[in-house]
C-alpha cells in the first residue's frame, strides 16, 4: 500500500508535527506547511491525504486562522472536511546543544553557563515560574517557533544558549534536555483537527453514527464512542431569535453542543458565520441525525455547511 | 464641574485615544493605559470615570483580551460595566517629519527619498496595494503601535523615514501627511466599548428602555433608539440543549441577538463562558426585559452576569 501523505502546520518538529505523528504513526510521509492556508490548499488539491492543524487551546481558546479557513468565504476549499481530532498536552523543556555542557543536577540551578535564551513569545509566558527562578536577567530572543529555537541552540557551538521547546523538538534537532516539564500549568492542551478531501478515494470516509463506521486508523469503533460533527451557518441577523432557532434544531435531535464560535462573515459588516460542534452517540441518536439537522438548518439559515464528522478522542473526567 | 477622567488603551494618539476623544470631547482629561487590564483596573478603582477599549473589528473579529477581562474569572472587576460604544472607521495615512521633504504631487510616486517604513504589523497587511505600488523593496520596521511609528518619523531629522499611521496620530505628533486613506478596504471599522464603575456616583447610569434614560453625554434619548445589553453566562456543558435553552430566553422576550462569543472558562478545560449581546427598543420591549431575561438565565445557567446596557451607536444601512 502506498504510504499516507500528511501535511502539518510547520516547521518540522512543531506541535502540529508531533500531533500528526501521534495520529498516523511513523510509516506516513510528513510534510510541513508554513501557513494554515497552505495546509487547506494541500488537502483541497489532493497533494496530501490528510492535514493536521491546531483548532483550540484549553487556555487560549479558538485558533481564528483555522476558523477563517473553515469559513471558506471564497469557496477555495469546498472539498475539505474534518475527519478526526487529536489532543496534545503542551509540555516545555529547557534544552541546549548536546555534549557541550555538563548537565546540571536536577533543580540545582547550575545554568550559569547559559547567557541567552531562545523561544516563541507564547512559551515565555507559559514558563514564567521557572524562568523567574533561574533566568531572571538573561537575554531572551523571540523566534518564530519553539522548534526553530531548538534548531538554533543545537547549532550553537559555544554552548552558551538554551531554548524552551518540546521534547519532540529536542529529539528532532538532537538537542540535550536540561530540564523537562518546566511549564507553569500542566493541563495546557491543544486540540488539533485532521482534515481530508471529501472526494478523495485514497482516504477513508469517517461515517458517523453507523455500526460499520471506520476510524481513520482502520480500527473499528467501540459502540459507546461519541461522535462529533462540525457545522457552519449564517443567519439573518435582523431576525429576533434566528440563532436560537438554529440551535433549537440541534436540541430537537438531542444533540449536545460542545462548542460554538463565530467570525465576521466579511459579506456584511457585523454579520457573522457560526461554527457549531455537536456530539452524538451511536445507538442513542438516529443514524441520520446530522442529515436531519442540516435539513432543518436550511430552513432557518441563509446558508449552512456540513464540515464533517469524526470520533471523539477526548477522555473526559467524571 | 470637575472634568471627566477618561482612560484609553494607549499609547497617546492610539485608535482608542481617538475613539475616547470623539466620545467625550476635548474638555475631558485623557490618560493612556498600556494594557487592557490596566484600563479595567482604573475603572474598578475609580481612578477614572470611563475607559475606552476596543471590542470588535469588522474584519478581524472579537478582541479576546477584552472578552477575557469581561469574563472576570478572578472577580477583580466586579463593578465594571459597559455603558456605551463607539464606532471608528480605520483609515491609514503615509506620513513623515514636517518640512524636511517636498510633498510629492498626489499619486506621483515621488517617494524615492523614503528609505525606511515604520508601522504596526497589522497595518502593513491593511495597505498592501499601496505598499506594493510605491514601496516594493523598502525596509519595513515593525513597531508596537502606529502611533509609535508616527512619533519615530516625526523625530527623524534625516527625513528619510515614513510611517503608516492615522491622521489623528500624524496631527498629535506633528507629522506631515504625504498621502491619506491608503488602506485597501475603506470599511474596516472597530467598535470600542465605554466602561464605567457601576457604583460610581460621578458617572451617569445609562438605564435602558425607560423614557427618562440619559445618555453618557447628557443628551436625552430619541424614543426609537435601540439599546444593547451584554450578558455573560456559563452553562452545564454536559446537558444537551443547555445553550439553546439559554438563548431561547432572549427569544421569548423578543430580543434580537447581535453577537455571541465564547472563551475558555478556565475553570474546567473545554468549558466556556458565553457573551451574548442583545438589542431592545424602548416602547417595543418591556422596561424590565433585561431583568426578566436574567431571572430566566439564573434557572438554566451555572452563573450569569449583567455586564451593562447602552444606546446603540451604529447606523445600519437598509
């Protein structure tokens, strides 16, 4: 069988790369996309089988670039659908070039040889406690990604620089991990979406709420697994209750909403496109619930689109 | 009467400064706040009478920093309410130090004396057509605000630098406008919210939907003016239809929803706090509609909060 081609939001060793590898395993061929739009275009034009892009972070909220591309205002990505998701907990490490430094004893604070730190701006804020303990007056250099930071310090022959990046980036660039899990909060999680081309014959269609649904990794579905569906729609914003009417259709089919987002429609100012994610359970919900919801939405919205269904990966506590 | 004290999101000559000046007139005392949190704190601690902060842009969507502070997860801003709004159309100009250059004839492209451009990263993207025509290979220096860019070029005695900034920033810093309205889209509008302290006796309370409502500028309300109300709430996200139930309460009172936003609750991962803005018309809606909506919401939400009401400023077409 031909190897699966997977695009991820780049550069190499990014969190999207890690999510892609965890989702598809090492036998696939992975290629970085330097923009969100490139990842969507690669799926639309069948240059890849799947793309893995961030959708939501448990602390920072929605990724608006992904929502704007899913809105597809210019009809460039009409065949792109969501067929899976992957949750990745964000851990940061302090890392440096291999073999040029003596690794200090854990927590010993023996980091005096480090005179410059590299990382993505967001990572500084996520590791404040650690940084204020050991690196109070050390110069910080912003770079475009934590992976890039790992690459820079791996190549620094002086050995006097360190990066804040993931374990994955450290291993990818052959850097030494000086200290792991230096983030302030240990539950910072990013949810990635897996995209496919709806017309592709190479990739499997994840059909929701049927007994023979097949997951993208080929395993068959546990009967109690939940499924998620993402639907976008626009309403007539001058009509009172139009949004409530749209959401009532989900309720009428007993579907719980797991997220709702809105973005400017960019057709008229102060009009929005809504993204609703809902949850269904095979055996509890009808096989054709999603189709019926779309039928209902067509009557009360200006436009609506089924953006795909997939098996939920989140293990909820309680 | 003591002069009104107005905080705005800084620095001086920012778009928030302009919105504040247009809302309150030149007799007020204006002070910049370098962060969104500083503006909220200044209102909460009665250091100012009002604060003016951006809430939403017609192209880029919601300003998440404002939503996160309105969410008030730590109860720091319990007295801060919204009491007004202001719409500002975003226009950009090309500007340089005064009197050091010959102003070229309009569209003449006589900008060869400019060797470096300063602006905020977002402004480059909003003026692409103009920049690609006249400044294809000219160095671009990112700065923290368009106002800062205007300040830098005003102080540049060589006269070889130019900034992209607002007319307001040009006038504030005494710069020369070389070309006005160089933005690609002429309908890029930002909506600002005006905040006050709900317990303040110095500022007027804008009471919605009553005949004696008083606007913050002291004028009495036209009987057909629309009023907006902002309400936040959290729902039990495991209950199907909980969000639809909440929105139905607005519909039951005939209130149109003009925006809905969500942010991570940061109490539990993948739980959200919702922000709903609704519209009412005095004489059409009951005087106590908002109070009744809140009563209804208390029954179906985990928590809810009235974030204030104000007279709508937007002139809708059609």
